[in-house]
C-alpha cells in the first residue's frame, strides 16, 4: 500500500507517484486512486501494519503520523514498534509514554545519537503521538554490534550467547537476495572496489545477507512478542470481566432460591428488585423500580464497568 497513485510515463520509464492519492498493491494487482477510508479500515483489522519510510524524508514521517492517527481512531488498543531502538532501552520507552521523562531526558537515555543516525526532529512527532495517547512503544531491534559481528564473521561464527535470543532466519526469497545484492554492490562502489569485484558467491555478500536477515528476524520476533503480550493483557481483562459476571450470576441464583430477589453483592442492595417472577415484570410498579434501580446502579462508583456490562449481566442472570 503506497500513499500516492502512480502515473506511468512509459513501460520502461520511471514511475512517478501523484501526491495526495493512494495506490493499493494486492492480489488484484496495482489499483491507482484507491479510496482511503476502506484501506484504513482494512489495515485496522490486521494484527501487524508496516509503515515504510526513507529515513531522511520528512514527508514520509508526516504520512506515518497521519496513518497512526487514522489507525488509532479505529483501533485505540494498538502498540507502535520502532526499528531504531534496541531492546535494552524498552524501560526508557515505557517511562516516556508514562510521562516521566522530558524530551531531552528521553533522547539522552535511549542514546539517540548512538542508536540512530537521523535527526531526532524527524521522529519526535511520532514519539509525542504515542505519549499523548498513552500508546505503548516497543523497541524492535538488537544492538548494532550484533549485526556488525554477523556481517564480519557470519551467523554460524557468532556464539549463541551473543545473539540476544534471536533465532535463525528462514531462507530469503530470491527477489530479496537480488535487492540486497544491489545494496552490497553499491557499498562496494563506495569503498572503491568496482563492479567486477562484487560477487554473489563471496563470503562478504553471504555475511551481509545473514546480517540483514538477523536484523529482520529480530524485529519480527519483537512484533510477535508485542502482539502476544497485548492479546494476553486483553484476555486477562476479558477473564476478569467474565469472572465478575459469573459471580453476579451465582449470587443471583442463590438469591432466587432464598428470597426470589436478586441482591447485588457488596452494594447497597440497590438492585434487589431486578429479579422478579416473570408474571410481575410487566407491572407498573416493577418497571418503576427497575428503572430507578438501574439508574442507581449505573452511578454506583464501586463498579465502574457496571453500566457498560449491564445488558450482559441482566441477560445472563435474569433469564
């Protein structure tokens, strides 16, 4: 998915993207001029959404902020992963989101000038968005020393204790190897080696591919861990809510046997009129007490989730 629609000059010529429009790349091919709202709605349903960038392009970072805001509006229980941060600075990211650090303290404690070579001003709007909306930030990467070590020695010659828990990457697609070879060849040119000395069979290129794959694998593992952590937290919240409903229903069942009334546990018994024999539920008196009791329960401070869970509890317990 690209943030602009292409205008193709010629079949073999360069493709240009028209500002202010979208192009969708999917199983149906290239679809210029795709509407934004369905794309955002579709992305919001995904477990992981990747927002690409050219690191030094400010427009890319503005677009990322726009997309984060759009996704957050539809799915506020999101987390944001950042490529530039090694895992060891995760506690600093947590403190930043919690509002415990100033901007200067944050940049100093993540060692920004060491971990990333781009100006912080390009990324600060993204960091402030996460802080403003209390969206967790996740450090996706490993230390640069690990990737440099793999690029120098190869994956197999790096001791497992130095791999930061990263597993062996899967074999890359041939298209990705081609892409990496172009980068490797460009690096060779910059070092003055020339095209003829750059080869796909040389150890330097194999190590470069393994280094990049380890980088990719590390971020993929961090994304999966963040997803699982978020799913687990949501599961705990749902379990607690379900346990509360179950406790309410158990109390209601016991109350029916003894007095045919539903007495809300640990409350001022404002809901004792909510369970009545079906024949009496249509009476004006029961309806009046039901409305008054429901209103009082919704204002009950001891159970902040009461009003939102009301219909679920009433359906489960009063049937």
